[in-house]
C-alpha cells in the first residue's frame, strides 16, 4: 500500500504514525513538511480530503499563531491556509494519505483506519 506522511521527526505522534506505517509494510513517501512546506493548493486539497476546516489543522501553541492574530481569524479559511503555508510549524501533524483516505493521525493509532 502506498502512503504519504507529512512528518515532523521531533513529534512523537508523527514518529508513532510513521512506525505504524512501516510495521504495516506500506510504501511510504515521507515529506518533512517543515523543510518542504505544502503550498496553499495542496493544503486546501488535504483539508478537503479530510473533510475538516483549516482551524482544525492549526496549531495554536506556535508563536506565529499569536503573532499573526489567527485567534481572531478562525473562520477565514483563506487566511488560515495561507498562514500555514507560510509558517508550516502551524500545521498539526502528522497528516497521512493512503488509497483509503487522508487523516490527521492524532493519536498515531488513527493511521490504522487508513491501512
């Protein structure tokens, strides 16, 4: 099975999801989204695939969240997607895509629904 994971190796949830994909024998494309941030079009596509609004993918604990005043813009999909594309640390992780679907895999065991 082919799988893509938008990954941050410093995140235990991301490492856990990656380990589960590896244990399942998936053919994994690992994207270090901090080094190679998704563009707004890709982010919008991922959100559409997951069926969630941008605010559900947003990390509010990051300094950029406060600096950009995102708490006051939670209903502005375009602004949130653009902010996440420009500041990828704002993107919650890991995001996993397989032929069975796309999901934010928090907790990492969520990845099992995609296998």
